[in-house]
C-alpha cells in the first residue's frame, strides 16, 4: 500500500492548495477523519466559500499556521486505490502501527514453503537445540544469566515441527527487521523491544478426548490437532495466539508484532514512571533523613545548652552560698581555718564547674563537671 508522510507544515500547505474533498479522493481518509487530523495537529482549514471566492478572483489570505510544539509530528496518508473506500484516517493507535508494519518494506510476512539452506542462527538453534552451549556455573546450567544465542521454545509434534520452524523463521526475521533483538536463558526465549523482554514460546493445540478403556474405566487423553499456538508474555500478561483451520498463525504475524511493540512501549512507559517515582521517593527520603539529622543535632545542641545553663545556675548558687558562709562566719566570729579553707576550696571548684570559665583542675582531670548536676 502506497503512502505519503507529511510534516505539519506540508499538510498545512496542501489544505490551502486543494479542497479537502479532493484530498479525500486521492487518499484513504474521510472528510470528518481528515478534519480531525487537522484539528489534532492545529492546522487551520479554509473557511466555507473560500474556494468559490478564489475561483472568482476574490482569494482570501490563508489563516496563519499557529506556532505549536509539534514540529516533529508526522502525518501518514495512504493513497487510495480504485474502489477501495476504507477510511484509514480514523484508525486506532494499534491499527495505525499495524498498517505501518504491514507497509514496512524491510518486513516480509510471507512464510516460505521450505527453509533456506543458510538458516538464521535462532532458527538453527531451534531446529538443533543440542548444539546450543548453555552457560554453566559450578557445572550446573546458570538459569539467571541471559545470553544472545539460542532457539525459540517449542513444544509440538514431529509432523508440525517443520511448519513451526518456517513460521518462526518468518517471525524472527520480521522482528529483526523492525530493529528488535532476542535473549535466551536455557529453554526460555525472549524478544527484546526497547529494552523490554517479552517471552515467546510455541506449542501445539490439543483436544481432550474422553474414552473408555478395555477394563471399562472412563479416562481421557490429549490429542494433537496440528494447529499452532504462540504464547507471548507470562503470568498476568500472558496471551495466546491460536490458529484455527480457517485462520492460520501466518495471517496474524503483523497483528502479533504490533501487539508486542505496543506492549513493550507500555511496559517501558510504566518502567520510566516507576523509576521516576522511585527516584522522587529516594530524593524525598534523603531530604527527610537530612531534616531528621539536622533536627537530631539541634535537639542535642539545645539540650547541651540547657544543661550548661542549669550547670551555670547551680554554680551561682554555690558561689552565693560560699559568700553567705563567709559573711556569717565573720559576723559571728566563727571564721576558723577549716571554714576559710572550705570557702577557698569551694570557690576554686566553682570556677572549675563554671561553663563560662572552663578552668583546668589537675586533681579532677578526666572528671566531667556535668556529673555533679
């Protein structure tokens, strides 16, 4: 399908060169869908009567293209083929990507009738799994290490295996053509899209058959149906792509790749948002820890200051007492040498206890003045 990619500026020039009705004839887009495309990209359209006035020489000046942060935006329109009335302008994001993939010249979705002699390394490893040298740790397969060689996980009957290989060959080459890579770990295979790993594995569809054995016991068994199932993802994101007798897996390859690319994009966005939130959480935690550390230091500093204040007041009480003792002893004429020596000792120790003086005392060296309060 032939297409043309327009920049915002190029589409603006087009809508003022030819009527929208003409554009909808040349391209697979309806009038309403094209108007929406222009609206979404802030592209002004000619007003009603513009082309009639232009025809009679009364052309109006074009409405200027608003300045928007949309310079990198690209608009793809698909050339309309005769009798093809599809509207490809109102497609969902999924359908737009699917159409882009189907029109990618590098991608080939035709499954060959037989494999080429020179096999893709992944197809070769799938066909000959015993040739894959799995990494080992202490003589045991290392189930945690990813490596870039290996085969796609397959569980099918012998009859279905050749066609499975051809489907895998087409799918692997298409994914590589889209710029994606693969990773492996023992018997598990992943396609890697924008750094996101999505598991891939093939199995054969089975049907449960109920029967009665020779002894009259009712039992059941699973019989292979010769139909393929591709399983993408795992756990809650697992999805099965089942083929039927009328709709083969080959016909779903473009849809599968579209799903994988969109899923990977969504997971990448989720990862970016998660990492952003985690970074913000750590930054906030760092700020809170810094606040807590500063708070703890200031509380300690304040407590130490209050302790020094109490210590100083206690020292003043001691000095006041010594002064009172001195006066009373003199007044009552009881100032004996023992009291005189006691007052002298008290005043010296008061200076040692006073936090504003910090006087050294050789006898009490190593003793903390705070221990006295």
